[in-house]
């Protein structure tokens, strides 16, 4: 999931992709992709501030 987000440009500046683009890349619903991305981001940022 996170690899697909990077590959489609979700984390580019400016952002080049949406949850829908990430979802299409991995074959899931956009709302599910958004949920997974938030969980990934929470883990990454949580680890950075510890």
C-alpha cells in the first residue's frame, strides 16, 4: 500500500495522486485506501516522535 502511494505520487509535493489513484493501483475502494494510509502515517509519525 505505502509503496503504491509513493509510486503514484501521493506523497509528492505538490500531491500528484488521490486516495482513488492509490486505491486503483492496489485494487481496493478509495475509502479503504484512505483508512490504510492514515494508519500507515500514524505509525510512521508516531515512531518519529518517540
